[in-house]
């Protein structure tokens, strides 16, 4: 597999763990260090493994948690760092998301997640030279 496909597989595992409500699998996908961070839509930044993982535990344990589907993932790899840009469909609403990873011991681990509202969806054919997600 290529670095990009390995990165996309790690990203897909993140969304699969969330969809399944598998907190242990989701927590295992994150780097085991305090330098991780997360910004949930409408939240202030969260820094540190305990705080970040705690928010995911609370979200997953909430019986009314949203259904989230990752669409149009695009991987960018730069050495042992990579990120996936995608559209999250959250109960039907579209959010722009960025998931940042570090390759640790040969395995891609998440180090930052951020998603937020999109003012307007555009398509790649609006600007053929861009890699804009649609």
C-alpha cells in the first residue's frame, strides 16, 4: 500500500470506530501523548490526551450522538506527517474536517481533529486547478 492509502485507511478506521460506538478502537487510533488536540464544531480547542479522549468518550456514550459519514477524503503525506481533508456528513449537515496524523512506530496515529460548518459547498470543477473537496 502507498502512504496515502495507509493514511486513508487510518482515517476510515476513525470514522468506523465512531459509527460503531467503539470507544476503545477510537481511543487506540489517537497518539498516546499529551500533544494531541481537537476542535469539535462550536467548541473551544481541547488540548492533551486525557481531555481529547474524554470528549470522544462522552460523545460516544451519548445515546443521541450524531451519525457521521466521511465523504470525499483527500490524503496529503509529508514524511511522517499526514492529514486527511474531507467532508463530514453529520445527520445530513455538511462540515469541513481536517484529521492530522503522525506516523509513530510505522502506524498512522491521529494527533488533531477539527471540523466546522461550511458556508457553501463548491465543486472541484468550479476551479479545475484546485483540490477543493465537494
